[in-house]
C-alpha cells in the first residue's frame, strides 16, 4: 500500500470540484516517482447525478486501480490535540495511513489532532490548516500539500509561514482545509480553548 496513492475529490450533483488541482497533484506524484504513463483522471470518473459524495480514486505508478463514490457526511471538529512526531512522512497522499492513524488514536476526548513535526505545526489527521493573526497563514511545511491549500495559495488568500507551537498564542482563528470541506473555520475565539 506504500506504493498506492489517493485522490479525494468533492462531487456534488454529478460535478467534480477543482479537478485540475487533483490532476496536477496526481501528475506530479507520477513525475517525481518516474512513472511512464500519466492519464487523464476525468476519463475514469462517472459520478452519481444527485447528492454529495467523496470520490476516492486509488492509483499506483502503472494505472488507476479503482474509483469509488462514498456518500459524504462532514465530521464535526471543535477541539484539537497537539501530538508530536518528528519522523512522520506523508509527502504523498498514500493509501497507507497507519502512522497518521496511530497519532489520531492519541487524541483522547478531542475531535482531531494537529501533528507537530520538529516543533512546527503541520496538519490535522484529515486536513491542512490555516491560522489567522490579521491574515491567514498556512504552515510552510505541511505533511501533505493539499489541493485546497494550493488553490488558496494561488488565489492569494493564504500565505505560507513557519508556525511553531509557541506561536499559536498569536493567532485568533483556525480553519481546516481539504477537498471536501474547502475552508472551514472551526473556532472564532482564543485558540487555547481548543488545544490541549
């Protein structure tokens, strides 16, 4: 599974959202790993015409393995626990998430985690993050460079910054970013109220 990768695409009423960003990330993974063939993702997609779905496209270096559409229900996240792992690597969207799942299991009564690597904030178990201190900043070294994060950076709505754990006190808002939730502000008050 370490050589199998995912694209997760938001689908609503038959429309695949931001497909060009998913195509670019898929193509970049294959180029970096010297794959011989890059395919057009849209030729594999056939979404249900009604409803909200998470399209889960699984691939390896040779081919698109499968595509499935899963009905989507947003997971409520109102509290986050900081967990630490200086060795974790999730630079590609691997199917194998066992290292992230181990960290997620440490969350106790919190809804999700924020992974800290080498003293710097990275991502939650399912999303990139952005923090607000007068402008929205996203970690310069996330575990995964997500498609929604890339889009907001391209649009100038986010800037990259090194954010250390000790910097959290300087921010007043946090947002989670992924293909399914887009840009979801989860707390409007002091961040100390949601972090362990």
